[in-house]
């Protein structure tokens, strides 16, 4: 049996690439999936009228014509520039990024051609699957060297429909609790038939937490980082500065999703108040840089802010990304059992604290602000609010700890880290903040023994931690 078919954890199979963060079935989505730790890319494959194999999900293009009736040059005239890449391009990218290919063959007549193209390119990690049993039989008849998967829709007997296949791929994403059907009896039957199991595309963090411990070969997801989130050895916590701002637009729900799904503990957000006292998440005091609006946030009503988008500046995929509310960020953090670092910008402390309490997140949030009065206001409101203080703002550690009773102390890479043992003795976490991407600096942070890190490059940090054996 191929070694990669006996993984120590489920394979992360990026559904049409990292399709939660980039247009599906595009080279950009596949490359991003590699950045997010995917082991394989699920690719929908069609064949054009002139026998070109392309990645495209639907059987028809926007004007209703079937993909199979169009030549590749005709197809290129009616799809976006980044849509419908050639399989040969995907293979080259997969080899460059060391990722496997999970082919969902939409055109049965193309199945043998797909297998031969992969073989000729020297691809070792590939799975060939299809809903149509004709494709699986054709591959079996030519002794394709790759594992074959039968894609099983809801309401179909998985064992009867997967006869002759090595893998049962359950497409059960539309059931309320499909995980309940994956019981011991089901997996015992799989053992009897000698078949592996791959699961539908899953994006719900609670369900994924149950699924990743099942004895399955792999799990498809639009968020491939969700399948096997990073686990840091010890109690290290990672704060993601403005969310995963290299993956998605900063301070958006998409950027926060990527952080929490990947296993990072905190998302740092910036909170402003609108003209009608609603709390929204945005870094700048003005709308100009990261939205299609102009002028100060606080001069706009909530309705006006809601009508804007906060993502088009980052990529066309995010044209409809809204400016999130603080309530939405709190709710998202709760859904992942995550935490927030809230920086008070123009937002009044009392309004922010009221929302945190309403979501029962008092112990899962800490606060800081350049506006010192905001921190004093927060402490006056509650002695239970977790405040952060920066070491660089004080001459001595004693002065830091005497100021507003902080729950944690932040250090830069230029600060003296010799305070850490004393903070640990007092039960107060030390956090190192670094917004750069220098691997040497990040490696020094890994060895510093801090309790928390606040980073602009959390995925790079996690990669280095894995290399050093302090994360898995």
C-alpha cells in the first residue's frame, strides 16, 4: 500500500482549492491552498471539444452552452481570465508546491486521459474520482495506478455504489449531522471491503472537530486549514494582527475565519464607533484605504457603513466583503472557541464592554488602546476587564504592573526580555509583538519562551514552529 494512503491525520483536501478565499478551481485558489497547508487539491475536470482537460465545476458556461461543445479557445472567450486553467498548468503548480491532486472527473470520456497525463508528469500523489461509475470502470479497465474514488451523493448506498473503487467519498454536506452516520459499524464495513473514506467538504468548526478524529483518509474543505489546525506544544498562544491579513482583507470576517480555522488562538481587531453609536471593525479612522467609502468612520451612520465593501481593494474576490460589526466578530470567535484582542480606536470603552458582556466573552478578550483615557475608562467600568500594557511605555516592570493592573504585558523584539521569569512568577503572561517576516527574528521569538506572540505572519511562524518541533 502507498505510504501516503496511511496518514497519521486526515489529509487536508482543498475543495476546488482554497475556495473560501479565492475563485474556485483557479491557480490562485490552488496556490493559496498550499499556503494554508493543504495536502491535496480537489479539482473538477472537464474536457473541451478539442480534447483539452480543464478545471471548471459547472457543465455549462454562463450563456448556457455546454463546456464539452466548446473548443478551448472558444471557452477562453466566455470565462474570466483566471477561470478554467489547463490540467497541465495545475500539475506543474502541484509539483512546484508539493501537493497532490484529487481529481473529480466530470467527463467520463476524459478519465483515462487524466490518468495518463498524471503518469507522464510523474505525479505520485493523486486520487481519481467521479460520480459517474463509468469513469471509475474505465480507469479500472486500463489498470490506472492511482487510487479510485466513487463520489456518493445523499440517499445512495455507499457500498453498493462504490463497487470497484478504493475510496468511498461521501458527499453528505447537506445533512444536518452526517457525522452521526459514521459509526463503528460503518467503519467496520469499510475494513471488510478494504476501502478508505474521504468526507464531503466541511466548513463548520464544530463538526470538523468531530470529523478529524474519525478513521478517514481525508476531508475536503473550502477552508483547508480547518482540517488539521496547528497545535503548539505547551501553552503558546498566537494573536493574528488584523486577522490573517495576507490571506484575506484585514479586519474582516474572512480574515478572522482563516486564523481561527488554522488553530490560532486570538484575532486582533480595531474598533470604531459610527455617528449613531454602532461599533464596527476597521483599522483606520477614515474609510478611504480599505473600503470604497471616504471620510472619517465616525461621520457615517451604521447604515452608510454597512453599504460599503471592505475587500475590493484586496482582491476582486472580496468585492462584496462587508465591514464587520463587533458583534459579528464576537460571535465568530465564540463559534471557534477563540479569543479576541480588541484595540479601542474611536470606540468608547463602555459601548465595547457592553457588547463583550452581552456575548459572555469577558474572559476571552483583552483590550489595549493608544488612547490612554480609553484604558482608564475600561478599568473604571470593570476590574475584571483584561487590559494589556506595553513594556516600552514604562521605565521599569514595576511601573507597568502598577498601571491599571494589566493581565498581560507586551514586548517588542527590541525590548529586554529578561522580565519574562518574573512575570511568570507573578502569573502574568508576556507577549512579543512583531509585524515583520524575517525568519531569523521569528526563530528568536520561538526560543524566547513568551506565553503569547502577536504576529503579522502567523502562518510563517507556524511553519517555523513545525520545523523546530514545537508545533504539529
